[in-house]
């Protein structure tokens, strides 16, 4: 009998369990009036409570320093898609969901300026209920922009002394931010360092002259970088150039000669005339930055004026002219001086003159040198009774020691 009663008790317990689960299920189905599934899982939340997006929906004039973020207090993010429309082009903003699924951040935390952002998110809350949210916002449209004028030109073949130089159209006060937005690399790789000259110019060079055949790439990521309060960069581009053969020419102003060396081998020794005793030529390493078959040279533009204000000289057709400094030092053909001065005396206003003919001759010393030269070639001048050229006068940075050059970086 005890055995039968035990079985009956177990059967009754099983029946009670079934009835209990039936009641719960009936309640979950809403048949008992006890609140149903909502009472068990909680009242469904609005999408903006489940998915939190900053900046807020509809925000305008959002500054680039504001964070872009998507978070959920519980549950997990299923998908996040962010697009930015700028200059009639739409691009997807790359980013990643955190390992715990609670947040999303963009890879680049800086917002683009003058852009319309769209954010589309799907997430599950802590009870597994799916929510979706769509928001938009627009970013600040700056009134002032800055750009950097870059040398050398894209796809140029240059000499081994070329220095990458950026001249900005506005004064840069946050030099570190701008410097971080410019990247110069090479193949084969060498250590390339930046140096600021004031707040308007940023140059890059290696410790030694480039090796022939080097491929150099310059990346400008200045767009939307705040270079000064309220002034943002405009450029976002990549360009490159190739380093050609090595040519370094040594001008000895005391001996009135120029030794031209190609890849270390002496090509020729050319007679020259340098600056006269009252208008001497700078000493130091200079780089060819411009080349003209024919150009005009007027002394008034570089400070050589007569009492009436006119230039001490005004030659409209100077042949085979190559600029060495910003202040006006050229290496050029000279057809107006007596041929006897070349190789024997200095008569110029500070330039280096090579014998030439009016209109420029291909077989003259000036024509021969011009035809064998590249922008970026080095011309070093010694033996003059003048000071060394300033590092920022043209591409004169090779006159600065490597330690001093590196100290000119704004990023410490």
C-alpha cells in the first residue's frame, strides 16, 4: 500500500507542475489579465532609449572635435552603418563594434567638415528584442580654409638635393596638427624629418641627399585639420616624384670655376663669373628650384635700384636661367659681359654667370649646363667673401645640421 500511495503522491506533484506551467503560459499569452509577456520582460523601450547616438539626431554645425559614438546600455549592437556625404560624394565611415557589443566607434574619430552624416543602427536589448534607429546630423561649414603649395610637382624627376616644401597661404598656429597630417615616405626607405620655418612653411628631407632612383610619396591629409582658430585645411591628396641621377656642382668664386660632377665623376670644369666685390654671392649649398630658357631680370625687384627708383640693370632676355635662392640668386647665361671675365674675375650682382650668346646657345657653357640640369640639382658655392645662405632662402636646408633640422619639428 505504501508503494501505491507513493506513486499517487508523485503523480499529483507532476500534475501540479503541469498546471503551474499552464498557468504561466496562459498568463504569458495574455489570457489571465496579469500583464502577459510585457509584465515578465518589462515594457518595450523606445528606440532612442535602446540605441544612443551622439551627436543627437538633427544636430547642425557639429564641430570636428565632437565624438561620433553609438552605444547600448545592455544587449548588443547587431549592425552599424555610417555614411558621410561631402562635395556630392557619399562615403561609408569605417568603424568597429566593441568586443562586448555595447559600443561602436569610427576608425578616424575626427568628423569631416561641411558634411551630412547618416547613422543606421540595429540592436538587441537585454531581453533579445530588436530595435532600429536612423539619425542624421550636419557638420560645421568653415568660412576660412588654408592650403599648402607643394614642390616638387607630381610625377617630376628631380635631382638628389630636392627638399619637399609646403608653403601655406595662411599662418599656421597649430603646427603639430598640420605636421601630423603630412606624411613623406620613400622607396628605398630612409629617415625623413620635417622642419618648420616660421608659421608658414614646412620642409621635409633625409639626413643626406637622396639616392638616385628613389621613389618619394607625399600624402597630404590636411582636409578639415584646424591649422589656426577657425581655419581648416582643404587638401586631401597623394602625389609622388622620382629622384634621378646625382649631379652636384661646386662653384669656387675665388677661382672663378664650376666643377660639374655626375654620380661622383667629374664631367667638366666650367669658367664662371660670380658676384663683384660690392655685390658678392652667398656661400653654401643651394638647390635649383626653377629653370627658364629665357627670363627677365630687373635689379629693382631684388633691391638694386638707382636714385630714380629704376633697377641698376634690366635685362629682358637672360638665357638659361636657374633659380638658386628666393632672394634672387640665379645661375644663368651671360651674353653682355666681355668673354674675358669668365674664369678670371667676378662682375655680377650676386648671381653666377656662364658664358652665353644672345638668345641662348646650345653649345655655349651655359647651354651645355642647362641641358644637363634638373630641378633639385645641388649647386654649392665656396670661396666668396659673403655669408652662408640662410636655410630658408630657397631650398637651403642642406646647410643645417641634422640635429638642428630635427629640432625644427613641432611634434615632440
